[in-house]
């Protein structure tokens, strides 16, 4: 999240930080259809949308790691 890019977290556990920050998507690793849908959704975003999501992550991380 620190690099200000949209996050697509695919795994067997929930990543609450990504969700709290509004920094991207958390997808169960066994849901191949949703993984594909989120990839296509992100690919279809314009640059402003991707930058906004990325910046949300960076703005969340900075105060949480500098404590």
C-alpha cells in the first residue's frame, strides 16, 4: 500500500487493512471467477480511479507505520 497502487489481495485470510484503507480488493483464493472479475474491473478503471485507490492505501499506511 505504501507504493500507492491498487491492491488485489488473493489469499486464504482476510486482509482487513486493505479493506479499511479502501486500497483495493480482498478475494478468497478459491474464488477464481471473482479473481478474474476484480482483475478485469481494475483493468477497466481509468487512471484517476486507480490513483485514488492507491492513494487511499498510502494515506492509511503512513500514520500506521510511523507510530
